[in-house]
C-alpha cells in the first residue's frame, strides 16, 4: 500500500512540475512579446493586393489578410485569432487602418492579443 502511494505522489509531482514549467514558458513568451519591436512597412511603395501574415507567441496567435490599394491599407481581415480572453483586441485593426501605421497603441486589457495581431500585420507587409 505504501509503495502505491509513493508512486502516485511521484506521478503527481511530475505533473505539477510540468505544469509549472509550461506556465513559466508561456509567461516568458508573453513578456517578450510586449517589448518586441514592431517595424513599420513602406506601404506607400507597395503594390496593390492582398497580403497574408501570421504570428504566434504561445498561447496567442493570429493570421491576417491585409488589403493595400493606392499605397494605403484599406482593409484588414483577421482570419484566425487564438486569444483566450483577448477577443477585444480585434478592434485594433481599425486603428491601423485609420492611422495608416502598424505601431499603434495596444487595446487596454488585451495587450498580448493586440501585439500578436500587429505582428501578424507586420508579417503580411514586410519586404521579403
């Protein structure tokens, strides 16, 4: 009986350590995301068209489609957004369109999702 308890406690300890490690990894990703630079694109010199971009910083990810016409961002469609509670960040695409720049202020209370969406837009518009 004692041996069975030791085995169960050992298994439980492994799961707890793995869970703590995963939480630390995810939090580290999110902390880096907040300070990661967002690089502006030279939109005025881009060809008209639709550009796809994606970005992931586990546990948050986004995939976007950006429409450029006459040197301006005319539309941004969020195709995928894995966000937890960051759904309110999706309005940030309108700020990008209104301001015609990527480095806009994050949506309060949805910083991580805001940053991931902006990084996905940056990815779509980057000069390859």
